[in-house]
């Protein structure tokens, strides 16, 4: 009886082993347990089944790209994504056929599959095509910044709405990673905020014209504004011929620096300071003598005028220097501005300029001082230096009057300017170094016979404030006292 039991057991074991060998033999036609291809579990699948599963995961499944709260499903074909299935399946087949039969059978029998190496993903895509996909998404969901707009009945600008802009380069790695994953195929675009832009400079021009009309100014307001970064301009009667007043002391100082072959002496420095800050004419006369090389301010005035014309400033001249009588034979010059058929003003025949000419000269000084370039350096490369232009700006910054341009900007904003006035003409011309950008502002007001200070001064301060607020619309100046 005991022998039969033993024999029966042995027969059962042999039958079980034979059946298991048969099962394992059938199982060997499938990929081994635990094998992954491109991160996809393919153990127990045939080659055809594995190929279909991998294709479904990578080629048929969309990737989801998020633009903020918006999402877009993108098929990998749009990025020309392709799988190298043949190579991956050949590597997987090698894993299957190279496995030792009896070692594999033993693992199969004890449900302990022999360890297999994963097959890495082999795929390619077209970077240009993928970039085009992202650009298409960005064009559909990005929003441009809305520029600032003038606030009605004020001299300020309302801050516009910021925009949204996709950073394509920063977004590509996350999108590519999603493309090469079998699951979790989501990516988020990198979005940046775009600050509102300044409004078109023509809006500033209309604001100033409307303000002058609203204030009832019945004279001639000649205004020139230059954005020193972009080169954009505002011209409101900027070519009108105006009395030179103290504004044309600026080209006298420029010519004096051009004449000097070394640093100015103590007395010359005093003359430069008087010329660029004082209402007196003695300093300017002394500099004209310096330019002439002798005690002849008329000759100095001729040299200054010739230099201005060489720079293209044809509407500015000095025929009669400050506090002097007309010389015989020459009382004035004819210029494009004062030769117009319709004359808006009656400028001083002995000394004239325009807001545009003064603004252009200030820009030349600025570019010389800041960049060691510009028309001034180009015209006189060996006769005027960047350091001299910087010194000109420094002296003009020391000109503190607490009104006109200065009154329209915050107290801590540097203003390099030259002001002046006579009975019928008031003016101020300067470079303003503002946080939102540097700019030139020239204002020259004229009214026949008499221009009241209480009319011109607040108007110029308001125009200065509106211009400052245009360049600094995100942090406008609302007015306040300015230390003298």
C-alpha cells in the first residue's frame, strides 16, 4: 500500500513537471514577465500586441498642454513624433530568446521571473514643428498689454492692463518631456507678464494741445519733446521763430568748451556757470571773447552761429550779443523759420532760435555725455569731449529755480536746463533724467507785447508734469514742492 502511494506521488510530480514544462514552452513565445519597452509593461505579450500597446501610448494618445487655465490636446504627429519600434522590439526579442531555458523554467515554476533589462525608448521629433505648435497655442491665448491712456481732465495717464506672453524657449523642455512619457503626458507653458506700454506719443501731443485750449492760452506755445531712447518726438509749433532770450547761452557754452584746449580755469568756470544759470549777460560776453580769441563778442557770436549752422541748427543765430548795441551792417539773419509767409511771432532780430533747434542741441549734448557719440562728437571729434559734455550737463543741473520744468517733476529727479524770459517771450529747455526714461523738453511761450508770468509759469509746469507722467505713467507725479 505504501509503495503505491510513493509511485502515485512520483507519477503526479513527473506529470506536473511535464505539464509545467509544456506551459513554460508555450509561455516562451511571449515576452518575459517584468519586461518593459519604453516604460510600458509588455511581459506576457506577443510582439504584435506589444507594438500595438506602445503605439497607443505614444502615437495615439494626445499630450495636454496648459496655457494657464486653458488646455489644448495636441497629437504627437503635429510635432512629427516617431517611434523606432523595430529597434526596440528587436532588443526585446533578444531578451526573450537569450534567456536560459531551465533557469527561466525554474523561475516560472516558483513564480520568480528572472530579472530582465528594460528597453529604453527610441523616438525622435521635429523641434521646429514642436516650436510651431507652441507658437500657435501662444498666439491663441497670449494677450497683449493694453497701453496707458490719459485720464480725462487731468495731466496723468491711467495704468493699462498687463499682458501675458508665452516663453517658448523655457516651455520646450517640459513639453518635450511630456512627449517622451508613456503616461502623465501633460505640460505647462511658461507664461510671463508683459507690462503695459506707454501710449503712442501722439496722445501726449493731443493732451497738451487740448490742455492749452482748455486753459484759454491765446499766445503761441512752441513745444518740442524728444524721447532720448526711441527718438520719438512731439512738435507743437516747434519750428516757430522765437526770441533767443537766455536759451541761446547754451550754444555759447558749448562753443566755449570746443574752444578750450584744457580744463577751464577758475574764472572760465565762473563764466560758464553764470552763462548756464544766471539771467545776467556778462558771463556770456566773456565766453564770446574766449571763442573769438580776443575782446570781440561780435566775432565770437559769428563763430557760434557758424557752428550752429554746421550742426544743422539753421534757425538759431546770435547777431547782437547780450546787452550790446547792434553793430553796423548786420542786425539780423534770415532763417527758414523767420522767412515763413505766415509769421506767428515777432522775434528779437538780434538773437533767435526755435524750440526744435534747442531740443536738438540738448539731445546732442546728452548723447555726447552718455554715449560719447551723437552729432556733436561727429562734427567735432577732436574739439569736444565726453567729459566736457558731462560738465555742461552738471552745470545745467545746478540751475535751480523751482518753477517751469522743475515744478512739473518730482524733487529728486535731475533736470539739466537753461531758462530765460523777456517781456513777450518765456522759455525753458532741459534734459530730464526720469525713472521711466530720459527725455528733452523745450517750451517757449510768446504773446505780443506782454506775457504775464502768472500765465506762462503754471502752464509750463503743467506741461512738464504731463510729459513726466507720460514717461512715468506707472508712477505719475501729482505735484508738490520742489526744493530750490
